[in-house]
């Protein structure tokens, strides 16, 4: 993609916003409202370990720098190029790091190489002791008990006199054993958002009751197989039910298997879980975590930034004290 094509690829979308808003003010309001609703642009982290938003004042600085860089009169303006944006990104990162680290000048470091070595050794020993402590469990430690349920027809549910039911966080499955002479054409199944009724054509009611929570009636299905009526219900809300029918005795939700497969979680949650797992492995190996690696990369960029007392010197993170 050429430089001109790259810079003009959003013109149609942006032009439609401008036409609808009928003013620059309305156009800008739409852009910033989008950033407020759909991004962390306005979020100010409460501590340095949060990977969201910008430190106080950095978002405003970013806007001003982009505005100036896009000014055709600016000496940084290069039509169709991302070079100016890259420079701004580097400047913002350096500015952010400047707020997060305390620079210790050479004159303030009254520590000999021997002292530094001794401190490093002491820290290493302390870290090794902490790792050993983390893997030594108390003698009376008992691992958590994971519920084991063999009957799939009552998994996370219950077996009742006329039916059994099972559930996941999103749906329910009901199994009703039918008399041998009952076929699907002899059944009348009525499923609504808050109630369910199963009865025979002769008027015999098998189950009829209200539901404790709402279901998606239009997504519910039923079928008859091997002398059993199988009903599948979709929950409106992701939650665990302690009973299928309102009149039913509740089950103990503390005893169900409330775990969820990783692939059922949202993509951002999956990424976070995998990052936490990787970080734990790094800590056990005595290696830096993802946050520490990110901070080190940012620090390297800030090392030779304008105004840095270390500009021109070989990169040495040991002289930086992280707050």
C-alpha cells in the first residue's frame, strides 16, 4: 500500500461522519466520544502496575503532538508517512517512563562494585529462599476437592422422581423417562420464558411448573429418544441454577463443578489467563515477567531520549530505581 493510499484509506468513513455532524466540533466530539466509550483513552491508572489507559496528562499530550504533527506547516509533517506517528509514539513512551522511574545520577550512587555484588548476592539468596518457601506446603495442607459427577443426566443438577436435569453456565438439559406406550405424537410440550409444561394428549400431566429464572423460549428444543423426552433450554443470563422448577428442592451450588473450559471465555480473558500462566512459569524459573520485559523495553527507549542523564552511555538498568 502506497503512502497516499495508506493515509486516505479512512477518508470515506471519516467523510460520512463529517457530513452527518455538519461541523468540525461535531466531528471531533464523535471521535472523542468513541474513544471514551470503546477504549481506555480517558482512563488514568491508579498504580504503575496497571496496563490500561495513560498516566495523568499523557493523553492530552498525545493529542497535541498528533495535531501538530498533522499540521502541513509543521516540519514533522510527511504526507502519507507513519514516520511522524512513530516519533510521537516514542516520545510519549519516554514521557510515560519518566513519570514511572526515579533516575539515580552517578553522583548519588556512593556504592562500590563490591557492595553492589554483595547486595545482588543477598537479593538472589532471598529470592531463592522465597521460591523454596512457595513450594513447601504446610503439613496439614489439603488440596481443594474437585467435584466428581458420574451421571451426565444430572451433571451440576439433580435426579428427581419424574425427571433429571443437568446444566452448564449457559444452558440446561432435562431428561424425562416416558411410559413405554408414549410416543412423541402423544405428547404436548409447552415451553415459555418462565414456565414449562409436559403432558400427554389424554390430559395426564408429567411436569408443570414455573422456572426460577428466564430462558430463551425460541431457542429451546425437545425430542424423544429411546423412551426418553429430552429438552434443551438456553438460559437468558449466565448463572448457575440451584433448581430447575420453582417448587423443587434446591441443590447446594457449592458442590457443583463450576469450572469453565478456557476456550469458552472471551478472547481477552483467554489472553490474560495465558499471560498469567506464562508469568508464573517465568517467576518459578527466576526470569522476568511480561510486565518487567515491557518496562525494560520502554526504559531502553527512554535511555537515550533528550534530557536523559544517561544519553550516550551504555544501557545499564541497574542504576535505575523503580518506584
